[in-house]
């Protein structure tokens, strides 16, 4: 019996095709609050555990050969959460960025933060600069942390930048195309996500990478983010590898 179970566990690793990996994976790190509630802990404990899991999954993804990992850490809509929770999340973010050496260790991880800078404290802005600068030459995997990020807000900002160009005469209306909009998004230095993972049972995009996910494959699961493991990541990727991506063609 145990033998069969063990074999099944190993299978998922054996099924992985390392020559057909998604280049860019997005993760909506959901279910932290439910994870904490189940254990009688404050929601902030779920976020703390979620941050630890992110650390491990980033390393795992890098070792597997994933080039870009974009995670949703705080949305432009999350400001409406109770003040205490927002405060705890911002504190966690400062600690996390401050202790980025623990996150990257001797791994070749480049850390970038995407999202609006409006409303972020001077302290966070300073930490962002430090971590981005310190890791900018690392290249095995880029971890993009979406902080104060909203997909619609990002598109509006892109359109406004282009409109400024039209106004000052540097861009003609005929020149505006999809590439120009993409080039003016926060994500302009990376390919669109091939694969988006959302744990915790919800099946929605919640304003995450709206423009970029036009042809992304999606994977949902009931696992809360703080329980997410390398095996779950591999299981998800194996599932992705069974999909037939057609990008609107046949
Ligand atoms: C959604 O779960 C999660 C968030 C809004 C925050 C995600 C943040 C982290 C995983 C940790 C912080 C990351 C960094 C980079 C330090 P939820 O709170 O909505 O959970 P629920 O749906 O179960 O209530």
C-alpha cells in the first residue's frame, strides 16, 4: 500500500518535461487568511507563512529552470482591508525586502517590484531601490513582486504615457499598437505569463496581469498558499504541459 502511494508521489516528478517549461509563471498567493483561521491564528500569521513559502517556491522554480515568476503580494484594492491587516502586510513587506539576502542566499535571483509607487511609504520605496539594485545582475530567475499592483491601473498608466506622446507630437495615433501598450506596462522587460496558478479554491483573475494574460493557461487548486509545496508546483506544470496552446490559431 505504502509502496503504491510512494510510487504515485514520485510519478509527478518523473512526468515533468524539463524541455517544455513555462518561461513565465504568475501566482496569485491566495488563502493566507483561511490558512490562519483554520489554526486559530491572526490573518497576519497566514501572510507571514505565505512569505516563507514564496521564498522556497522561488528557489524551487529557479532550480527547475523557470525564468520569470510574478507573484501578487498586494493589490491596489487591498488598501480597503482592515487598517491593522494592511499595516501588518506593509511591515512584512519591509522586513522581507530588508532581509532579501536570506531570500536570494547564494542563488542567482533578480528581484523586481512591479506596481504603483503611489501611497507606498518612503521606507518601502527605499528598500525596493536597494533590493532591485543589489540583485540587478542576477539572471537565473527574476522574481517580480506585484506590490500595490492593479491590472486596470497599469493599463490606464500605459495609455496615459502614450497620450502624452501624442500630445507632444512624438507619437502619431497610427503608430499606437499592442506592442506600444505592452512596452509601457510595468512588465515591459519580460514575456507574457504562460501559466497562472491560483491556489485556495477561487477561480478568478482579481485584476492580476489583465493585459498580459490574454493567452495564459490557468491552474486552480484548493490548497491554501501557505501549504503550497514544490510538489504542487510540479503537479501544476505537468498539467500545463498537457495543454495544447493555440493562441487563437488551430
Ligand atoms: C491573499 O490571501 C493574499 C494576500 C492579499 C497577500 C499575499 C501576501 C503574501 C503571501 C506575503 C507577502 C509577500 C511578500 C513578498 C512579503 P487572503 O488574505 O485574501 O486569504 P483569504 O482569501 O483566505 O482570506
